[in-house]
């Protein structure tokens, strides 16, 4: 297992951004949304598998009133949310992001994905990490 403190977080974020694609999320469309849009579940899983810690979740309300689950990580007591920019870049779509730090797990995060997305994310992220 790797230690997250051995990595520059900006470099790690760039590796994640290079891993995200239409294979890792049905929402992927960099022309209209941030790269992180729809990538929280698989990102939380690969970060957990690579660095340990916990998978956490919170609910976020869309401006139309619907609630969605948002997944992120806590490692060594620190919160890491590599996909939070989607809540600040897409205006008039999300209500305020409030972290509730509800404990979650790989199975719950996987339930947000369709077949092949996690495998594509794992492969792409590993290639990016190996290149660092």
C-alpha cells in the first residue's frame, strides 16, 4: 500500500484527471462539465485501494430538489475529495456541499457504477501512478 503523504496532491489530482474518461463515467463530457463530474464513486474506490483509509459519503441536493450521494475519502484523519470541484464549477446545478462524513464502503460506492467503469478507472489510474 502506498502512503498518500508521499505524493504531491496536485500531481495526484492530475493523475486522476488523466484517468477519468467516458469509460469511467457516463457523465463524462469535458465540453460542458468538469472532468470530475460523475467520477466520485470510482475515484473514492481507487484512492481507498491505493492508499487505505476510509470511504465516506454525504448527500448533495441538486437545485431541482433531488438528492445524490457523493463519495470521497478520509486517510489518516484527513478528508480527501478529489472530485469536489464539480460542485463549484457547475453553477445553478448543485446546492451547497456539506460534508457529513458518513462511513461507507467499496460495495456501496460500486453500486453507483455500471459494469466496466471501475476496471477502466483502476487500469488508467495505475498507469498514471506508474508514470510518476
